[in-house]
C-alpha cells in the first residue's frame, strides 16, 4: 500500500490561549508557543496543530472567525506566526492550521453584508430563511436544536428572517452550495499553504451539506426541538464538496485531519482511504463519548460503560479502516482530561496514565497528544458556573437546570464534562501561575491547583515521570516500522478489562497488552507460539515464565514476538 509522510507524524495539539503567555496579559500567545519549541522538540513531536488563531470576537474561543487571513491581536501578529513557522521548521516541526469553514463569525464582513442586504450576494453565503408568526411571535423556519442548546435559528432584527447556526449564535453557518463561497474558502486555504503551513485540521467538517429543504423532524426531547444532526450530519453530497476542496487546495501529500463525526463503515474509504481519501485521516472518536447518550449529548444524561465496549468500538473502527488511516487521540480541547475520563478513581495514577499513553501511541494511525496530556494534567472543579468560560458549558448547565436538576447537581455534570477541564493553563513549573504567565497576572482561566505536583519542569528532571515515559514511547514509535505502518489485530479479545492487540508488518509482530484492572492478573500465553522480547513496560520489567504473563494493576507492555531462531 502507498505510504505517506503523515503516517509517521506525531501531532501535538496546542490550545493557544492556554499554552504559554509571553506578554503577561494572562492569555497564551504565539510568541509563547515559539518560546517552548525546545520542549516540544525534546518531546519528539513532528507537527503542531494550533486551535484557531485568526481574528475572532471569541464567542467560541476562536472557532468563530471574523478574518481568515490575519492573526488575532490577542495571539500576536502575522509576523509572529511567520516566525513560528520558521522556528518550528528548524526543529523539523510543521504547523497545522485549524480550518473552520462550516461557519464563520457573525462579525465577519460577509455576514455583516448579509445582514445589510439579505437578498444580496452575501446573503447567499449563509442560510437565511423566513420564519412564521404564531400568536404574534416569530417562529423559526424549522425545529432544529443547536449543538450548544436552544433553537439553531436566530432572528435577524427588524425582519421576519432567521439565520442558521449549528453552534453558537455568533457562528452563522456558511452555505456550501454557493460556488462563490467555495472559491473564497479555497483561495484562503491556498494562501495559508503558500505561507508555509504543513497541514489542516478540518473543524466540524461533517456538517457542510444540509438536508435539502431544511426540514423539521420529530422532536427528540421535551423542548420540542430535534438535534441539528438529523438534518446536517454527513449528508449525501458532502463527499463531493470535500473532493473538490482537496483537489483545489491541499491534495494528498499534506496532513489533513477531519473532525468528521458520523463517518462509518464503507464511507471510510471515500473519506480516508490510503488510495484516494479526501483527507489523510479523521479522528477516531469511536469510543470517546461512551458515557453520554446520543444524539443529544446532554451532560445530565450519562450512562455507565465498560472497557469491553471501549475496545470493541476501537477494534470496530480499525476493522473498517484497513485500507484507510485514522488519527488516534484521547484528549482534545473539547473533551475532559483522559485520566479522569477513562480511568476509575483507583487508576488515576502514574500506571493508569502511562497505560493510556501506550494505548494512544501504539495503535495504528497517526497519534495526537493534547497539551498537558503528557504531564498528566487533570480535570478542574471551579467553585461556581460564573468561573467557567466555555459557551457550551454554560449552555449545558442551563439545560440541566431546565430539566429540573438543582444547581449543585448541574455543577457536578459540568465537573465531569466541561471543555474547560482541558483548557486550564499549561503547567510549566511549580512557581506562581505554574509559569504560564507573570506571577501577578490573573490568567484567563484559573490554573489547576495541582501544579506544584504536576508540571513539566519537575517531570523533565525525573526519569520515572509520565513525561519521560511519553518521550520514550514517542522515540520507540518513531523508530519502529511496525508501530508506524503495521496492521492491527485484536488479541485476548474476550479478556475482560484488558485491551490487547498485535501490530504486524512483513511477518514481524509486536504484542501490546494494556491492563485496565486494579489487581494482579494471570494471563495464559497458550495461544502465543512465540517468545516475548520486552520493548517497553510501565513497571520497568515484564513478569512472565514463558507460559503466563502476570499483569500488575494498569500495566502496559509492548513486546516483540520472536520465533526461537530469532532470539
Ligand atoms: C469543533 C471544535 C469545537 C467548536 C466547534 C464549533 O467541534 O472542536 O471546539 O466549538 O467545532 O466550531
């Protein structure tokens, strides 16, 4: 099968507001990122995906872009960005831009023009529709509920018109049926490529195509509304838009990763086939929201889940992508911290965290590490909803109250699910403000109080730290053709609370065993005809007599399977 450079990448995701503040205003910025390139180089990553840094009124922290061609002053200047590309390049690190084109900001020139003249050319860049009037009040064109809660339609003052927004009302959806809009976007993407960016992360890309006629559907909750997903998720025609986008802009050799929900089974080949995919990869989100009930993802409506379910989802995703490629990830700026999300209380320690690291880094696919994951950053519990920043957190809190939960209960849902859990400032050292900003500055979101124990500087000095383990696994992966390119086959599939697989390339095999249990377990090796030669183990050694493995709590091991003759 054809091989690409991006299959060998290790991507590090940066949330610029929270990574490093260089000018003491309490908000991370681009010069701050540049100042930490040595740290990232030492970690071993090869690409940096930056969450949006373009001009934005920040209704959704940059995912509402008002000018696609310039850097928001809060993050620095256009020259700062050029310098980041240059300095990262010197270290063999490429910059991946977050491309947000399902919607723009309500402050974007296009949208302002559309409001002034809804019938004019810019009105056609958006979904603007006439509502109806019932009992003297305006009623939206359909019953879709936005992802962030409430109707997905916002009235345009002084008219009987509404505009569609799948996310916040400051994020009007762009109309991809309009060829002029498409041309503008392609030209913009090409300008970034000329500047030297080496990849694109495609935000909310499954929603570009809307169902013909924007129909209402039967309500799926008591509010009488229905998730926007029904009318917008991965609709027929989407793949044609994406093919055109690929052919007009990035092509096949540049890393592109789709945040592409709803792509399953046979569609995987069209989206991410190694032969002719529209993206190099999409994120494997197959198991990351097992704890909430689709399609609404109300944070109050959680469910319990098992490791068995997680592994079957993960294996299922691999089975449907044998001729394709995934991006593996456990964390991002939209998810809680992985230690809190995937491990029970008793596993939230070095062993659990280092096991998750191997789970993410040794699967088939290009791994993504989210800032702070490599040092074991954790969820935060802020005192009240007022202290939270995230628009979806505030909405979900409100939704819980409206569903009859008390403020105390509603804040508990926020603790478990809030996107601000992963957005707190990076913990660089154990000095005031964790070294993220000046000691006297109040950061935009509170620093997690655990920074004196969990921080990059202390971990860099400790060979037994989580950070040291990440560096070691990254190094192993970069030097292993099997881990980079090999197939993945499930192993010990029926063993409860155990995730295990083989990675296979040209007759050579590695065994990965991840023990999601808090007690010692004996594992018979009768099915494994080869000897195990240890490559990495978070306990430092492997306990085996050749016939059995003795697994310790949250042990993670990777061993080469060698025939007698090879030993
Ligand atoms: C994506 C982003 C998320 C944002 C949303 C709207 O899901 O990851 O942070 O809120 O799109 O742009």
